[in-house]
């Protein structure tokens, strides 16, 4: 959800679930990304050092309306 200024610190990222129906719903993705419909249900701060090519990768894009709602609610 955010691009780090450097290689240290944290990145704020949305978390998702297939069971937390109270969150912000998202559809299944046809491109690499959520393979099942589910809910964005929170956010977490993740150490920049953990975002490596082996542990993180592109997952596609959200439509503008979903991105705005996600940003407003969790970030």
C-alpha cells in the first residue's frame, strides 16, 4: 500500500481475510492477487527488510473506489 523511502523502517499494508465478513469486501482477482473473494479487515506495519522479491510481489491493482475506501478505513 505504500512505497518505502529507503530500505529500513516500515510499510503500512492492508491485511485481508476470507472469513472476516465485517471488513471491506473485495472480489476474486483474475490476475495474480487474491484468488478468492474476501475482505480487507485491517492494516499492519511490516518491516521494509521483509519486502524482498522472494517474499512479496505484484498482485494487480484495485479499482479507484475500493482503493479510496480501503485507504480511508484502514490507512
